C-alpha cells in the first residue's frame, strides 16, 4: 500500500519554530537601517557643524589692528630729504657755548648766485670768500663779512682763524669704522654676517663699537660724518647707518651710546649695502654646496631676493587696501610682518638708499637691470672701477637718476675686477654727467686721509670744485642729507673744519674740527706752516696715454732743477734743458745746443721742474701683478722655503707701468712670504724694462736678505715671534762659524746669503712694526756682532712703532724704511703708531729724523708707488721746515741706498744725468704732472 500524501500547504511538525530565524534577520535589518539613518543624520549634522568652528573669526585686538592700519601710511610714504629750516639741531646738547670764527677764508660749497650753467660746470662760479662764521645751537647761524659784536649771543667763544681756509666737515660715504675696529682683533670683527648670502635683515648699527680708536683718528683728518656699511662678503649685506665722529661727553654728546652717534636722529632715510662680483663668489662659491659659484648664480640670488620682497610688499599692500575699504576693526588677520624681508621691501618702496659694491661691466649692467625689473633706484656704485667705461648704461637705471660712483683715486689692480681701473675715472665720469665721490673703505684706506683721495683725483684732471664736493656736498646729497651737511650755509649743521692749508693741498691738516658746533680737540697739535692762499686751480696738459720714446729732446719753461749735485733755480723765463742721447747735455738758454738739434722735439712746460727718479722699496712690484690671482704672481714662500726675487721677476705689468708713469724708475723687491710679507733675497730692477735680459733691466740681483718678524710669522716651525727670533739667531750664529775659505760643500742660497750678511757684504732687512720686537732684534744684533769679526748692516722695514726706539736705532746705526709711511694701527703690533697732528706731534718719520736715524719711505702696497713724490711732499710740508725739498726727495731715493750700503753705486749714476723726471709744476705739490721719464738706458719716455 502506498504512503499517504500530505498537502504541501500544511505546516509540518517540528520541535522548533522554523520561521524564527527569518523573523530575527528581518528585525536586525530594520534595526541596522535605523542605526544607519541616525548615523547619517549625525554625520550630516557633524559635517555642517565642524566648518562653523573652523571658519569662526578668531578674536583679534582691535587696538592692534588700528595701530597696524596706521602703519599703512608709513608704508606708502617716500621720505624726503630733511630740510635745514630749524632753530636748533636735534643733535644739539644744552650747555654748549656759541662760537664765532673770525677772519676765515670760506668755501661755501655753492656757486655764486646768478652763475651760468657753464660757469657752474667748469668751476669758475665757485670761489673762496673772506668772512666770519657764527655757530650756535648746533647750527651755522650766520655768515658775514664782519659779524658785529653787538649781534652776538651771550657767552660766545671767539676763535680767530687767521685767514686760514674753512670748509664743511669731510664726509666719507664708505667706511667700516666701528664694525671693523682697529687694531684688528677677531673679537671685534663685525663687518660681515656670512651665515647667508642674502642678509638684508642685519644692521651695521648692532655691531658698531663707539670706542673704536679709529673714530677719533679719522676725525683728526677733518672727517665729521661717515656711512658705516656692512662688508661686501655677501650679495646683500644689510642696513647701513650714517654717524658723526663725536663720541661721548668729551666730544659734546649727552651720553656715550650708538644712538648718539647717528647723524640724523630722526632717521629720515635708511641705507643698505649690496655687493656684486668676486667677493660673494669667493665666500659662497663651493661646487655642490649652496652658492653662488658664479655671477650667474649671484644674479639669481639677487632676483630671487627681490621677488620675495616684492611678494611681501604686495601682501602688505593688499592688507592695507582691504583695511581701507572695510575698516581695520573688521580685518580677519593682522598686517603681514616678516622681518627677513622688511628691509628689502622698504627698498622696493623707495624708502632705503641703495649703495652697491660693484666693479665690472656685467655686474654693473646686471644690477641696472634689477633696478628696472623690480622698480627701485640706486644711489651709488662703490669701488665701481668700470663705471667710467659705461656712463650710458648707468643712465638707464630706474628712476631717471644715474647712480654716482664712489671711488678710490688710485688704489687699483688688486684683483681681476679692479684691473681695468683708471686714475682719470673721476674726470671721465664727470664729463659724462655722472657724479664721482671719493671714499676710504676704512680700514682698506685710512679715512683720516680720505680728502687726499679727492686731491689725487684733482691732480688727475677732475675740476677742483668737483673733487672737493666729492668729499663734502656731493656725498651729503647722496646720503639724502644735502640740506643739512656738506656746505657752509645758514641753518646747516655746524660741522666745520679749519685747515692749515688748502684742503686739497699736499699735507693739508685740520687746525680744529667742529661737530654740531663743538670743538673736538681740546689742545690740538698745530703744525708750523706759513699762511698760504688757496691753490691755483691747475689744469694739466691733455697728453697721450702711451709715451713716445726720444733720445734727443728740448724742454722749455724750466723753473727748477732738483737733481742731486745740480740743484738750481732758473730765473730766466726762457730757460731750457737739452737732452742728447738720453742724458741732460745743457741747462740754461742752451741756444747752441738747440741749434745743433734743430729737428729735435720741443716740449713746453708750465713751471717746469726736473727731479731725480724715485725707488719703490718694500712692495711686491715685479713678482705680483694681481694680488688675488695666483697665476699672475711668482708665488708665496712658507717657513720651509727660500728664494731670490731675481729668479721670479715679471715685467710689463700695469703696476710697473703706473709706477714708471709717476716717476718711479726702480724697485727693490724681495720674495713674498705668507700673504703680504717678505723672505729671501731682494733684487733691484728697472720697472720700465721689458724683460730681465734687457740691457740694464737688473741693476742689482742681490740687494739684501729679508725676513719677517711680524705676527704673520707665527705658524709652522715658528709658532711664536720669540721662536722666529730664536730661529734667526740660530741661522746667524751658524753663519758665524762658516769658514771663510772656500768649502767643498755647496751652500744653499739661504746659507750663502747669511754668510754674506755676517761678513758685512749683504744687508739684513727685517720686517717689523712692534717696538718690542725691534728691541729684541737690536739685542740680537749686538749678540751676533760680538760673535763675529764684522758688523751686521741691519735695516727695519715697516717700523710703525720704531719711533719709540729712535735713540737706540741711531746708536746702532740701524736705518728704518717706513712702510706704510703713515701707519694707522691696522694690527696689534702697530697699535702705538703716531697718527700726526692734530692728535700727535708728528709721525714716526719726524721722530726718527730728529733723532738722527737714517730713514726712508717704503711702499706697503704696490699701487702706492705712484704716490711717492706726493708722500715726500707731505713729509716736507709738515716737517716745520726741518726737511727741505732735497732731503724730502732723498727719502724715496738716495736714503734707501744709504741704508743698504749702496750709496756709492748710486752716486755714480746720479752724476751721469741720465736718470731724471720732468714735471709741469713742483713734484712735491698737488699741482704737478709728469711729462717725461728717463731711467738711464739712453731713451726718454715723453708724454706729449
């Protein structure tokens, strides 16, 4: 029987509920859906709620917002030069008495009213005037032919200028005084912030030491104001500040502080230093590291920095515009502030005067490009040795104002970018509408004598009024202070100098310096000088750059012969000098000699002078051309090497040509030791020769044995000066034991030279500045002399502190060749150097000469050789009559040979009359021009 079938729709029996799990799953899904919906709603609420928290405006200080909005006015302002209309200087200290300077010969710095443009350009509109000068409340109150006593304020102090010349205080617009303090010490070195190539945010003010002794030394040269710049080690070096050289209460200031030095307490203008070219490359140029390695990299560094500053400026401008529109209190952020770019953005706003160290054509042209790309102006290019080549390019600078050129007069050729320089750069620039000014770069040059730079520019052809403006009114105008300083005018700052002679004359020295009407020297040293009129403006002949060589020539208009043994004044107006076969054949009317040379060229002189040629001793002439380029130099010795200069001489360099052009026909040069000192055997040679084998090129292959005993000798096997002296003692004592008979053993070059020194056949020249080291050397000389049968001929080269041992040097018959002639304590071992009037009674040369020491003028740096005649002139005019023309010329010629024991050899050459220099004007004054040079080899170089 089949099973029974149950209908499918009927539920089957089961011990459990078979639908329970299905119902549970449905319930779970509904619950999950509810959770999802709730979560979704929560998420939406959360998402809508969170932005409200993020976008809520933070609580900002309304007071700060309004204060920063007020700054927008300052951000939009372009400063204007401060005006002179005021009753009292902001720098005036109460209690300072008014001063009346009577009987002064004044240079106001302005042309006569109504003068033509041409008269102003040529300088005929400028004159010296006789007047009185009243200083009160820190200002020049009055200038008059004769200010009557009844009009004078109470307690006035009267100073009689005695007809002496008075100018505004000298202004040096490139100095590192106070940040590169002297003597140079690592702990006082704050010239460059080299942590980055772009440092617009640093300030020279933060490293300026008001107790730097050089501030006072510089002031003694008539400098009252300086622009203190950061260095040129990076492309953007930082902010600069203008100071006056009055420090503390003794100088009339209310306190000793950096703030009290500021020339403009209102800080109307700001200043910045930038630099192109070699310096930044040399500091930062490391392949594979952060550059710049090249000028290409420098250009990017500049442009990138300006770009960042432009963005920062734009963000501030946008904020200010918005605040103007909606009100500061409604701003949602503060005014953008970024200290790193604040100064550079101010440059782009026209609030900072830009001064840029720049030499070469590509550097100058690139920087002109930056000014136009980023719309800012530049006040001056500094050093700027190529500017005279591209005046048209300078005139393309942004703002329609060509930058000035802040120059050295003749310090050049020291690195590749300075190798195209010209002494006539100032004249060329002025003739092309560019302003030249003259600077020291102290301590590169001693700013005490920065006015001498202007004087040399005048000698090279720059009009007198432009040269003097280059250290007074033109510099003031470039600093934005042209209505306050740089001129003698009512309501200008009472910064005044009384000079003992024309400020552009050789040896001009202040009798007194006033800053803000306060005399700066309580008891100034006054040199004995006669009252002289202002120098007659000298216009040199326009002569060819390259000389022509002549064996026969006639010079007319000769006034004076200064040749040793032939000194004479030629009274007749038609006095002549006839040169035949390169030698002076006749002095006087010489009609017969002239007739016999009828085809000979005739050179007409103005106040013609014929002087002996000079010798450059102590430089690196002939073995170094471009100091910063090793391939142009013989090289440098260390403590383990020795050489003779004759083996490394290199001829026909620019430095040699410049020396020859200025009447220096010979140089005595020793091998280079270290960075700039000497060691080895010096040679005497003619600087005009083409090579060493040319006839007469080498006049003496072994002049002297040289060693250095300055602080630079410390290192290697002589870690101290005392060990260097001990080493020298050992060498000399060993040489005393050398048998005089011929040895079988070959001596080294050094041993041979030492033997000659001991035997008295070769002088020993020691480069020393410290009086203490000189004392040790004098003891050493005595010791060696007692151990030998002869006396060492010893000479000191350098000699900054030698005056302290003048009697001892005279007693030991030790001569001194001063290099530099006027030391200014650049190193610790020169710190006691005499700086001259009005601070000290003479300099080292005066003290040595008075004590009977045979003294000469040396050359510290190669470029200085061209100034030897002028330096001799300074010594003569400032000697109080104790040194005449003949002796002054001997300081850079025959005295050198006498110190070295070579005087007889030189006397024979002097008697030959084949060596001479022909001048328009007196070679010992600023009004001179070399017209011909003869170096004894049969030809005369003539500039016609």
